[in-house]
C-alpha cells in the first residue's frame, strides 16, 4: 500500500511514520525545504516522545521518505492525506487556503484513481470544496476521465502521546461517500485495529463535524471546571475534592476535570473559534462555546492577577521565575500557550521574567528572543526571583526541593508576605509550601 502525506508537521509526520511502521510505503511531502532536508538527515523538527527513533527506523528501512515535490510524492499513492495547517482567519473561521492550495496541486498532476483524504481539522463542507477544486483542475487539463474520491479522516492524536494515540486509537472516524474509498480506508487502518474494530464510517459532513464537536466538548469541560474552581475560591470550597466528588459519577467521568491557567495549543482555541464561526455563517449562535472561550481568555490572566494582588500592584522591577512554557507537558508546542499571555503581562508591568522548560526553550527563543532570561533548570530560573509561577505541569516540576528554591530566591522586603508560588496547575501542597516559607496560591483550593 502506497500512501502520500501532504504537510509534514505534528499530524503529518506522526501519521506518515505510523503508517510506515505498519509496513506501508509512505512519502511525506512538505513545501518547507529546510524541514524536508532536515528530515532526510534525521533531524526531527518537533519534540514528540518516541517519534525520532520511529522516523529513523522507517526511513532507514526505505518505507518512509521525504520530498518537496507533491507530484513525485503522490505518483504511486492510493491515498493522499492532506495534513497541512488550518490556522484561524481574522474572523475566527478556519483558513482553508493551505488545504485548497494542496487540492489544486493534486488536481494539477492527478493521473489515476486515488482517495484524497482531509486529515487536517476542517469545517463541514471542506471535502466538497476539495472535490470541486480537484475537478476544476482536471477540467482545465482536459483530464475529466481521471477518477478520484474524497474522504474525511479527522485526527484525534494528542501531542505528547501522539504515537500511542495513533497506534492504538480510541476510534478511527472516516467519512466517505463511495464504496471504493471505504475499502481503501478500511485497508489502511486494518493494521491498527486488529484486536478490535473501532472504525466508524460516517457520511462526510458528520466526520468533519465530529472532530470539532470532540474538541469543543473537551474545551467546555476545562472552562466549566475553571469556572467551578473560581467559585470554590470565593466560597471556601476545595476544587480537588469537588473534582473527585463529581468525577466518580460514571455519567461524568474523571477526565478533563482539572482546573488550570487556561487551555492553549494549536487545536482547542482555533477549533472552538472555528465552530462558532461555522454556526454564525448558518445564522446560529453557539452560546455555550462563546462562554467557554470567554472563561478561557480570563483564565489565562488569573495567575498574573493573583501576583499583582500579592504585591499590591507593585510589579515593576520584580523578577518572576516562570516554570513551563509549552502549552502542556511532553511537547515543545507553544502555540496559544498561557505562558505567552503571562509573560506578555509581566513584561508590560515592568517585571523581569526568567523561564525554564525541559524542551520548549528553543521554541521560546524563536518567539521571544532576548525579551526573557533563560534558566538552565528550575532552580536556576528561580535565581533572585521574587515569585514562582508554575504554568506547565512537567513531571520534573512536581516535587522540587523547596529549600533550594527558597535559597535561590530574593528575600521579601520588610513587611512583605512570604514569597509567592503561583500554582497554575494545582500540583503543589499548600501546607508543604507554607512550611517551606512560601505563600501558596492555587486555583480553587
Ligand atoms: N497538532 C495537533 O495536535 C493536531 C491534532 C489533530 C488535528 N490537528 C490538525 O491537523 C492539521 C495540521 O496540524 P499540525 O499541528 O500538524 O500543523 P503544522 O503546522 O505542525 O504542520 C503543517 C505542515 O504543513 C506544511 N505545509 C503547509 N502548506 C503546504 C503545502 N502547500 N504543501 C506542502 N506542505 C505544506 C507546513 O510546512 C507544515 O510542515 C491542522 O488542521 C490541525 O488542526 C492537529
């Protein structure tokens, strides 16, 4: 089975590599020359646990190759997966220019039956736009006898656990409208679903909608719990206990009930915006999701507000150690990360920020350059700091030696409270921190 993947980012590279690992012949196409050159030499452009050795193994075995030429990449493929980015447009809708650009390129060189699959997260109706664009190109070339199908195969992998998610998916959703395409897609995914068939075939619009509905539901749980945590703070309840109390209800379940400093990443923020925008275009107002977004935006500022209150608004000249830059652990992805909002606010308030993240330091340098200082580890980041802000719950941040942190920090001025630790992920214990000489701020406890 020959497969082409167009767009070799988080999704494209993981998808291509996992297909190759199941014995398929995969060509990954990307229009970023440097990325393709790097991949050919074994340079993996993203941090994703387990990905590097898998790329190396399959590349060396000759099952996984990289090219900038789409024509060459799709030549022998039975299925072409479009996995390019769909960033938010100015009005929040998904920018489909990359997806449709690729569809046009495919139409310009398609010379035999293939299934053209949208793996990028795209609004309902996009597969039809892809079909129309490919047809247009075929007509222009006078190649209307060339057959093809479109399919929608949204991706549910989580950055940080992408290989595991792809290799053992909870479900594989495929929207098709032809038996021929269905058979091709079934064959591609059979190796991943040998122990149990978790393949869900739907019509194409439903497959497109499932992805947005899934992300919108997860984002809703997060914002809901952030709202509950904020109320817990006001009424003296402990959100950790509340979370356990409601999570043990089988109808609710335990996942995605953790308050934090706001969801980020390349998916939830843009997908929530995009589904709101789709609804608006159809004259419908997604009231729940507008509130989900509003709560999330406010939540990203919460640690800053707590810090400002702690120092009575006097943040100028303060030093803040910020632990964790990536939008979540086990990735170097900082797209829409709460850390960026907090750093921006701290700098505007005249504070100095010294950051540390186990893998996202280079990404931070690329985005923020010398606007922040870079620590070599959490203790180094705490050097001369007046406050600690925990933003990403990396494992190595969970049990620091608080005595060493305290020693590294600046002593509070006369009359000021103990130095604050702002726990943006509720992973620390208040009494432990109080005994170690800190003021503790959690979320809803
Ligand atoms: N990142 C995730 O966790 C995740 C999970 C599920 C779904 N998705 C969706 O998958 C899609 C891709 O996301 P990503 O995070 O992998 O994006 P990404 O930005 O990491 O990768 C996109 C890649 O496409 C390439 N590209 C752009 N235009 C191209 C073209 N015309 N020809 C060839 N290559 C081109 C870019 O150079 C880049 O390497 C998005 O729609 C996203 O919403 C992402």
